[in-house]
């Protein structure tokens, strides 16, 4: 069974939200555990900072999730354009993190998922913008 999403930015942002929340949680636990085991700095401070970072990232992706559903339900060009802009920012952050986390497998995985899902969601939102609030249809060129 293949998933063919034509304009369902809400479903795509749900997948992005779940995947990145789970991966960021695993990354935060892994990083905090390694810092506490190695004894570098204050363990309690590192854990508190990791929890704060996780909450901020989750809230930001939650906002993107709501924007994805709003763009899908209302078929709003403006919301879809804002979603494209936000996903472009997520793409740039993922690209930066991918070059920075070359030594960490989980960090590279988080960055790859950010990059792939942001391009996917931006493509779906672009299709909504091009549909001008109407139905998203496939155009066939006849020869």
C-alpha cells in the first residue's frame, strides 16, 4: 500500500511532528546520559537544559503541525505560503545540523528526517498555493 498525499499537509505535518518529537527525545536522553556518564559539567544542569530544549522544539513543531492542518482544511494560500517559509527554515536548520553532527548517528538521523520531511511538506503546500484555493489535481499533458 502506497501513500499518495496530494495536498494533505495536515497528515504530513503530523508525521513530521511524531517522528521528530520521538527522535529529539531519544537524542536528548542519549546526549544527557553520555554527558552524565563522562562527568563533563553539571549533570543536573545538562538534563534541565535538554528538557527545556526538547519542550521548545516540540512546541515549535506543534505550531507547524497546526499550520499544516489549517492550510489543508481552509485551503488557504497565505497559510500554505507561511508553511513553506517555515519548512524552508526547518530545512536550513536540518542542513546545518547535518553538517555539524557528522560524528553522531542519532543527530544525523534527526537532521535527515528534518530535511526530508520539510521538503515533502513544502512541496505539498506549494501544490496548495498553485491550486489557488481549489482542488489539487494532477495535470496531464496530452500529445
